[in-house]
C-alpha cells in the first residue's frame, strides 16, 4: 500500500514537514510495511520555501539585502541543483512577521530587497525565477524592487524618488533605460494565494494595508499613491496595472512583477505541486493524507487540503484531512476530493494546550484513523 502524506503546516505550531512526519509515525504503528511518501506542501504564503525545499535538490543561497525598512539583513533563497531555477520567498526579505505592530511603517516600507535578491539570482545565470509573495510588510506595488533593478522613478523635477509607498504620490515619470536587461531573458512565475486587484475597496491597500500598519484614515491616501504609480505606468509603458488579477497581492507586488518582469501570476498550490512533483506521487497512490491548522470553508479557496483533494480526485484516490481544528461548514471541502476530515483535538482545551500537545495528538489521531481503515475490511 502506497500512502502519500501532503499536508500544509499547522500555523504557529508545526512545519509541514513535521506534520507529515507525525502523521506517518501514527500510521506506521498500524501499517508498518506500507510505502510512505512525504510531500510537505504550502499555498504560496510565508513558510512556502521551508515547506518544499526538503522535496527538492539544490542549495540555499545567503546574501545581505535591505529589509522592509531599508535596514541591512541576511536573507536567503533556494537555487535548484541544475542552477536554472531560483525560488524566492518574499517573507524572508521584507516579511511582516519580522516586525512588531509598533515597528510597522507602511509609508516607507519597500520591496527593494526583493530586487536585490532577483539581481543575485540573475548573476548566477538562472533562467526561471519563482516568487512566493505572501506575508509582506510592504504596500509599494513593487516600486522598490524595480528601483533595485535599475529603474528610475522620477518626480516633476527629474529627481529620483525615495523608497516607499507614500513617495509614489510625487511620481511623474518612469525611466527604464538602466533597468536590468536580463529580466527579459528569464521566465518569472508568482505563487499567489489571493486574486485581489491593485486598487479600490478590494485592492491591495484597503484589504491588506491595515495589517501592515495603514490606519483607517490613511487608506485613501495610500490607495491614491498606488493609483498614481498605475497612471504613470499606463502613460509611460502603456500597460494596465489595475486590471491584473492577483495584482493586489503582497501590497501590489503582484502587479509590479507582472508589469516589469512579465511574470505569470498563478495559484500558489498549483506552482508548488508542480515543483515537488505531487501529481506523479499521487497518481499511483492508494491513500492520500493531507491537512492544515484549521480546515473550514476557506480551505476550498485554493488552500492545500482542497488542492490535494482535487488532484487526487483525478486518479480516484481517497483523501483524508487531518487538522488542528475543523469547522462545521465542510460541504465545499467534501466537494473538492476530500473524503473525510478529522480534528486532532481529543477534548476541550485552550489554544496554549493545543499547541503543547499537538505532536502527541496528531500521532494518536493518525493511528486511530489507520485503525479505522484496517478494521473496515472486517465489516460485513
């Protein structure tokens, strides 16, 4: 029997790799001779690179870049073994989790370090760059990124703008004469877990700005700055940034990558499943086990359990979801190839208790699920 274990992380508790290890540990107590294939997964948000690099051959590259607030910091990206593909996680460069709420300054937060990281990958001769853009602290639509790659963002006096979203209010002209020409020779893919566009009430600022420190009375001002950026992009480059589906991701970085790097924005799960070869492992499996911290109706919006379920459904392979907690509204989840869902909680408990006992509860729940499967053969 071949069992594929492809979970997401349990946020703030266990990495995807650790979740997979503990599920296997529970199942091995019941099916010790089964073939187990662990494929840690993610959906493109923070932690994606750590989740999948165990499934890939290559090396981590460390460098010093500017963080969200233009301070030097060590960062890293992953270079696949053939040297042709670089995987870059934005949260490792200018991530919101690197700051406390008191430190957040979205007006000057910049993606400059993203451009520095891309430049380093270009220096190594890559032909393909994949960016995971969830979890950023920025709202500059990639302006800092393109500045680091040689673009000049100029005001009416032909002076270069400082970094950050609020500086874009004075943008009058974009000069790409010094923009890194190697960009055109590289295929860019963006793992994106939202489909919001750049501007307006459902755009980058209004939906994601508050968590980055944008105050309610500043939302229109920040949105207007991005609108000015979009207007100058249309004037100088003849491109329509506001219409890009997913362009609002990571404070508009999705739009910046699409405009300046001709990046293809794709569902994060789809990109990651391709990278780790999940389809090839599932197609001849007998059972697939997946999960995340909480499985609910939002899991049906491109999250890992339903991504795994839909993929396994193509090959008629049953899927069981194992989660820290589960909601009652799971009809949409069951409609996407997930056959059953279980919570690892064995009694009412606080969140702190759930975190403390997570490993033990996951192993025990996995063992009990395996016992049910084994005993099902005895039912007449």
